[in-house]
C-alpha cells in the first residue's frame, strides 16, 4: 500500500466553474436497492461539490465501492475487487486511484478497512456521506513523504437522510425513493440493524416533495424503498398505508411499487389500501425466510407459517391480480430436514413468481452467531438446489399458463439482448421482452405473451 501513497492524485484544487478539471469519481454499487439509491445520492452530493461522476474506473481519480455486509460472500467480493482495481490501474500504466469504501461494510468494519494489505484510503458509513467531498479533497499526494489523511467516518445519525437527485440518476423507469432507513426488527441472522442502525423515517412531506420533483421531470413511476417499508410510521400521524394514500394523490404519478415488506406488518388495512389504490402495483415482495415455525421462532420473525399463508390468502382476495416474491434462508442453525420440508411446502402453497434463496451465512455480532452454525455446507448446498428446483417447477407451470394471454406492460428501455428489443414490466412485476420498433421508456403497451425463459417473458405488441 505504501508504494501508492505518494502518487495519489491531488483532489485539493477548487473546482473550475466549467467543471473541466473537476476530479473524477467512479462509484460502484453492491447489495440492495438502498445502496443503489445511496450511490445516486452520493453522486449528486459529489457533483454539487465540484466533482465529476464518471462511468469508467480507469478514468477516475477516486473509486468508491458502496458495499454490502449481508453475507460473508458479499464482503469477500469487495475485498478482492480492491485488489483487482489496483491491479488494473497498474496494468494500464495509470497512477493509482484513491479507493474508498462506503455503505454497510464501511459501517461494520470502520477503520479496520484502512489496515493491512488491502487497506483503502477512506471509509465512510451509511450516515456520513456529506463527509465525502471534504475527505476526498483532503487526500493529496502533494509533497513527498506526506501521508494522505483519508480517514474513516462512521456512526449513525438520526438526521442524515440523503436525497438522490432524480434528474441526474433515473433508474430504469421506476425512480427509487428511500422512505426510511435502518431497522428496528431483531431478526437474529441479520446484520442490517447493526450496519444501518435504528429505523428513522424521512418525513412524509419530504418524500412527497421528492416524488413531485421526479414527476415534474417526466417520471411516472416510483419504487418506495426501505428495509421494512411496511413498518413506516410517522408518529401517530401516518403509517405506511397513509403514506401510500399521500403518494397516490400526487398528480401525474402513475405507478407506485415498494420494497421490502415484512409479513408481520402486512395488516389487513394495509392490504385493503393496496387493493383499493389503483396506482399501487399488485406485487408484494414479502420475505418468508422459512416455512418452519421452529426456525421462524429462532429467527425472531414474529409470524408463523400459518400467519404468513393467511396474509397471502387475504392479499389474493383484496388485491386484484396480486403476485408474490420472497427471500428464503436455508441451513439456519438447527434447521432439520423436516424444517426444510416445511419451507418447500410453503413455497408450493404460495406459488411465488420469484424467490431469492440464500445459504445461511453467519455474521459476526448478530444474535444467531451465538447458535452453532451446525448445518454442514454440503447440506446447505443441496437444500438450496432443491428449493430452487421446486420453485423452477412451480414457476414453469405458472408461466406456461400465462403464455397466450394479454398483459399491459410499461417500457423500461432497450433490452440488453437481443438488439432491437425492448424491456417492459407489468404492474405485478413480470418482465417482458418485446421486439419491434422503438418503444419510449415509460410508455405502456398491450402485449401478447408468446413464451418465457427464466423469469422473463417474450411477447408481441398488439399494436406492432
Ligand atoms: N445469511 C444468509 N442470508 C441472509 N439474508 C439476510 N441475512 C442473511 C444471512 N446472515 C437474506 C435474507 C434477506 C435477504 C436480503 O438476505 O433472506 O431477506
Ligand atoms: Fe446489504 Fe443489507 Fe446493507 Fe442492503 S442494507 S447493502 S442488503 S447489508
């Protein structure tokens, strides 16, 4: 590391008014949508402070990795990426870039990330991004032996709610809007309460203002984001259902999605509201994590499999055309084969559109770390494979029955492949690829489904 320090780029110069010499920052995002939103906010903040955000690591004076700690693997990826970044710069004969770690890993590991072989220059946790411009400027190679200051800034601040400027960073067609941060649940496997801190709400007026500005710039759809959006609460004044009502009243806004729901907060009143408000899309991402009551109790999820299924049944009654997706963890401490069978049973009962399943990964300091991680890796792997195969079988049958039908879908932009195709999404979050003449992002099409692959359908525009 020391060999890089003297040649770090000088970011201390004040920005020129035309921005031509503004130092360039490349931001790379890992983890969940909260991080995607935060990266947009960091970009906006840095541009406001005279930096340039670039989309190529080799063109950057500083590289920020916005990281995730949810599983050990996510952290390993980032550490190896730090090595790779340096290596690529050396190979390209470029001066080393300043490397910074933001996000959940920054919060969890703090100053430790500035030590050892993979030491980075700066570390900024989830509530301290306003420190970034100053820190980046303070990092200079000027002079010979001067050690760059850099630093680690972490710790939770109740007041720090960042707002991503929508005009600079539209994401697809659905603009992300974080409505609260942190988490007050105590799921025993989860690092998030440690990395993101206690739940703290953005004020409803701030959320509405942010969405109005998205609409004023042509946005028609938002995705409300939070670790547990369904736990949103502004004193006694407003809960998540109330917030949905407020957001749905915004003129010009057409669709509202939200992520992630907690089954414990999916009250009937909330489901009634979702069903009643036409702008709220009929898609619920409500992670079940397990179908075994014993495991759910040990995870402190606050519901039983029967509660969960009641919630699903009620939602199907009051939210027309609702679809579900979920997360599952296999191999949680003490999970028996019978526990795992109960998970498969729940997956069969619900008939999800999509599930995200993970092998349990012990995280330091979480309550479950006191339990023995006693399900052997081979068993975790085989349960994961079996769960995915069951889901595949369920989804294949469901998808086959949808082929031939008509859906309304909104264009999100060009498909990555094949060329000349467009990527659309239905209200209940099904992806559809349509060939044909250009479709403007945000416009709505009637599509006949002709086939599917994975979780994506293919279709033909009725108009085309
Ligand atoms: N191990 C494995 N998966 C985890 N998740 C959260 N914590 C862990 C962990 N320690 C999963 C949950 C959550 C998703 C975002 O990540 O399923 O819903
Ligand atoms: Fe990962 Fe959770 Fe942090 Fe999102 S909040 S980046 S999922 S640890």
